[in-house]
């Protein structure tokens, strides 16, 4: 992450951008992070996030936090099959 960027700047010369310590669009970024982690983000949203994530410390931290929370919840949730009779009752109520 701290390696120098090989991407040229707008002026055509290589320079490393300093890491942002404040995100002006944090609420929007959180929504994108959640969409990415939920598998609901578009390819353009994923690409935009990949290109800009390493420039913004709050977004990097939020991404890792959200990912850890999602993984912890996924590992803690006990998955039990729904009993057939309960499933039949739910389907009957939905279809009526």
C-alpha cells in the first residue's frame, strides 16, 4: 500500500499522493463499501473504489471494519433448516 504509484498524474509526471485523513463523501463511501461487501455493487462502483481506496484512510479503515463485522456475523450465525410444516404455513399465508 505504501509503494510508490506507477500511475502518472494529470501533468504526466509520477508523484505519490498523500493519504487523505478525512473523507468528504464518507456517507456515500460507506454505502458503496456495504454494496461491495454484499455483492450488490456494479462493476464501475467496484473499479472506482479499487482505484481510490488506497488514497483515503477513513475509507480503508471503514472497509476493513465492515468486512470484519460481516465475516464475524457470518461465522456466528447458526444455520438451521426451516421445518417443512412452518414453511408450508408461511407459503400458504403469502399466497392467500
